[in-house]
């Protein structure tokens, strides 16, 4: 089975516009669900969501020992807490660990850990991202 998404055209600071790979997933935690558009980021170790999405899902407040700092491109670190959620892509439901950023200024990133082991992810010439099982 294949699930396809078109790349999304966005403004760019370096170029006039750029096409980025995205996918629509639904996050489920307890009795709450949130559908969102994620950037498909094969360079991200883990899926990341901003603070507000975790609050909508009603995640428990983290204890200080749960907080980890992660870094991406650059030197600035982001405090995150690992939470387990159900991620839904099409007809597939996958229990996955995600990083809940404790700041708002992070994009929704679909990372490799827990999720990509269930799919082959194919990028078709900056036009489509395809998940095959």
C-alpha cells in the first residue's frame, strides 16, 4: 500500500520559494487527537512537536529529570521531553516516541525513530513523498 503527499510550496529566505516534503498525520494521546502537517525529515532522529501541540494533547507536565536538550543544525539547543503517542498515517497506527519541545518555536518534524522502520520513504523529484509498507 502506498500513501502519497505532494510537496508544499513555501517562501524561502534563500530562494523565492522552495518545495518541502510534508505528510499529514494524526497524533493520538489518551482521548485526544490532533491532525497536523509534518515536514518529512530523514535527518531528524526523532519526531518533534512544539509545546502547544503537547498541551492540546494534554501531556502531563514534565519533571526536571525528564527534560533533555537536543540540537539540530546550529548551536541552539531545544529542551524536549519524550512522550509516547499513537501516530496515524492513512490506515496505519503506530505507537511511537516523540520529542515534545518545551518551546513553541520549532516546526513539526517527522523523524526516523520508531516511525520509519515501518515504511520505505521515497522522494519523487521534489514533487511527492511516498510511504510504502
